[in-house]
């Protein structure tokens, strides 16, 4: 009797392992990004926090969410350094979700006031103030199976107005 119980227990454990391992192969759906919100105007500054909000979900588990900021086509020039400023092109932030099925992102990010430009011909990096203007903010979500959904919004990047004290 003990031998039958042992055999059934081993079969149960093996079938459970096989079924649990095959689940991730079935995930061919992109994660969902709902209610994405970010301000139309993003402020530059190491102490200025810009807020972002999104509801994320996936049938097989979320992996990461990231935002990138790139110059809009109107700001892209053959030489991205113009008049001592630099058009920001940067991976701003990445969040990890460790397999959760749903997550709400309600957090802040900072746009640096100084951008580094690497000149391939001279092999030198130079720091420039981040250029204000029209940019594209790309946001994307990746699930545990590697499926990805992304979208873009147009934003304006400005320096905050200085407050006058009397």
C-alpha cells in the first residue's frame, strides 16, 4: 500500500511540475497599458519630479516598464549639439514587477539638467545643458515571456520658471 501511495505521489508531483513549466510558453499576448498619464509639459531639473501614472496587466506576469525620451523629428539635426545645448536622448527610468499579474505605476521621474554628449570622432564627452523643446516620450511594458507593448506621446520639455521673491 505504501508503494502505491509513493508512486501516486511521485506521479502527482511530476505532472504538477510539467504543467507549471508549460504555462509560460502559452503566453503570446502583449501586456496591457491602460490609463497612461504624464503631463504635456515636463520640467528639467535634478530636484524637479515629473509624475507618471499607468495601470499595467498581463495574463502571464509582468516583467518591466520603462520610459525613454527622444527628440522629436523637428529637433533632430545632423549635429545634435546646437548653441551649447544638447537634445536629450535617454533611457529615463525602468521599473521591475517580478511576475505580478497587475500593477499600478504612480511615481515620479527626473529629467537631468545636464546631458552628456559623446563625440565619436574626438572620443571625448562634453556636458551641455539639456535643450528645451518638443520631445517624444516612449513607454513600454514587457512581460515574463518577452512580449512587449509600447506607445509614444508628444511632450514639451522646459526649465521651471524662477520664482521672484520680494
